C-alpha cells in the first residue's frame, strides 16, 4: 500500500495483507477491521506498509 498521512485519533476501515499479531490477538487478512490511526501506526512500525492492503477513513 502507498503510505499516507495517519491521524492517530481517526478511525479507518482496514484490510490487512498479512496476519498481524497484536499482543495475544491475531488480526487476519480475511476480516474487515476498524482501527484507530494509532494502531495502524504500530502495525506499520513493526510490519511495514506491506502489512496493510487497504485503509480508508471511516465517514
């Protein structure tokens, strides 16, 4: 995915490109996720932008 400006307090509809471990939870690519920008930032810092298939702001 092309990097974009993440706003920590905003929510995003996210589809992952790979399994992401977050604590004891597995975030799976087959599921639709609604994540805060701060969570997306953590994923990108630990797994890179390659882990995010698509992310759009919640309207």
